[in-house]
C-alpha cells in the first residue's frame, strides 16, 4: 500500500516522534511511504534516500513553524494538491500539525478521490478546570467541524473519542488506536541498577526522572517545589530531561544543592533509554496531555510511574499500573506526600515498575498499534472503492439522496 503521510520532522515534539515511529514501522512492513513535511525550501522538492527505495520526502513551504502550530505559505495548498495528484497514494494520513492546511485536506482529498485519515493528538483535560485545559478545549471545538469530514480520525483514548462525539464528530468516524512503544527497544536493563555506570555517576541510591517540555502546561514547577519541600536528601536525585521556555528560570531556582540535575534536551534515543533504565521512578505532573509517549516509554522500561489524570494518562495507569494524581487538587501537595514514600520503599517501586511494564505489553505495543492502523487503511480504502459502485447502482435504479433505498 502507498501511504502519503503528512506530518512534522521538526522542531522536536510528540508529533515528530509519532510520525517517525509509525512511518518507520510501515516501511518495515514493506509499505510505500511518501512523507510530506514543512520545509523552508521555497520550491516543491522530492527526495528518495538510496537506503529506502520505498520512501520519499516531499517538502511544503511555510512562513512559521513551532512545536505547537505551523503557518504555511499561500501556495502550499496548491503544491500539496499537485504532489498528491502525481503520486496517486492509496490513502492520505495526516498527523495533524495544527496548521490551516488541516482544514483544507478533506476538500483536496475528496477532489482527488483519495481516502483521508487523521491522527488528532492535541493535549486535553477531560474537565475544564484551568486556563491551560480551557485553551486546549477550544482547540477541540475549532477542529471538530473539520474532523467530521475526514474518513477516519485516530485518537489515543476513549476520553478523546467521547469529547469529539460531544462536539459533533460521528462515532463511526473515530478510531481509538493508542500510542505504541517498541517494547524490545524500551525495556528494563539486563544489568542490576546498582551496578550501572550511569547510576553510579549520579552517586545516588534513588533516581527520579522527568522527561518532557519545560513549559507551563507540564506543571514542572509543582514537581520542583514538592521535591524541595520533601527534603529528599543526598541519596536521591531528580533528573530533568528536556527543554522549553521555563528552563532558564527554573534551572536558576532549583539546582544541585537540592539534588536536581538538569540534562537539557537529549536528542540521542539510546541515551534517553539509558537514562530511563538507570532510574527508579518517572513523574509526569502535567495539567493537560494527550497520551504521553514519554510515560509509555518509562513504563516499558519498568519504572514506577506517577502521573496526573490529565488527558489519557490516568486511563493508562488505571487499575494499579501506577499512581494517579488529580489535577483538581494541588499536584505539589500530592507529590510532597508521594516522593518520600517512593524514596523509602524500594519494594513498592519494583512492584509498580513490573505492573507498568505489563500494562504496556497488554495495551500499548507499537506492533499492535501498526496492525490496527493497517486494518484501518484497508477499511477506508475498501469503502472508497465501494462508493462509486453504490453511486452507480443508485443512479441505475433512479434513486436520489432524498429517497429511501428500501
């Protein structure tokens, strides 16, 4: 099957990771992928790497691009249409980049008679409790009318599905296919943690880790305040992995004197896996989320996980796979109680780490994710082929949209 994938290659964010993991897996299963992404190049460009004959890149010009949204150039829609018409993919899959092109895609694909699938993964909180979650809810309200015209919309949780249904998207158009993790790559270390070189380098018995953007919606300051108030001691370390707008100010306030290590953005995947394997506990204090891939990666590596109920993260940790904090209560206060508990009870940490790994194997493997995506492609392509036949039959029997076929 030939899939035209519309997504992002930069700047680094969850959308980039999702697109990379899914398209690489599709290529491994011998599908053909044309990867459309925004580039500063002002001309339409195709590039087919020698090492991947069934893969090519097509660039789309833009005026502005960030981790959150993208503003394409005026001619981008025409270039996209022309490239799709020439490449003739079996299906178009848009990992929505939060750009005006997202709203044009249903019209373009209908004109080309190509099935259109979207993955819609903006963060959300099922209960509008604060400014951040309210802003994300507006994003869902804005997109819902357009998503109703996509052939299928992939979301990561049933909470997201329920929210989109309330906003008018037909339930038959929504497919719940969660994020997936390569559980062979993200797995517990075969070496006992006490003997690991990286762990010895931190000089600590208990290692906690946060991995993600250092931004307001991630509520990182609540974690840092709780860490400082809990007086975690010299034998505990909190590793902060990631970058973002709050990094300079928070790094200046919370440092090594209270056991916080700022590692910044770590681009190398093997290094990120090594950090996770060296740790005991993963913490995600977000106010809004979609379904955190970082959380799933930590769970797959066998870490005990503490996360809020924002987005689908509470759904991931339900029934004892981790500890769930409530965003309608003070996250800092909850963490101030939980952090010493996890510091002083390694047997609890080990048990929750095993449960977290089991939960990922049960529900969130990349292999299962791709199998479900393949089945969805087959379904929409089959429906697309059946539609002209149905139209022909209706015309033959003199039926119109306003008449019943009974």
